C-alpha cells in the first residue's frame, strides 16, 4: 500500500493543525464501513 500513496507534505511550524491519521487505520475504517454497510 505504501508505494501507491503520495508523500505527506511537511507540517507547518506555526498552526500545524491536527496530526495526520495513520494510513492503515484510515483504510481499515473505510473497508469496515463498506463491508458492514454502516451509514
């Protein structure tokens, strides 16, 4: 999966915002919603 994802941009020093979510956790959540028909 990692070779298909683009590199993450560098975080800003000032007002960096929230931390990015782990790619694997995001993919598992998407697959769960699609398979379980949660919506």
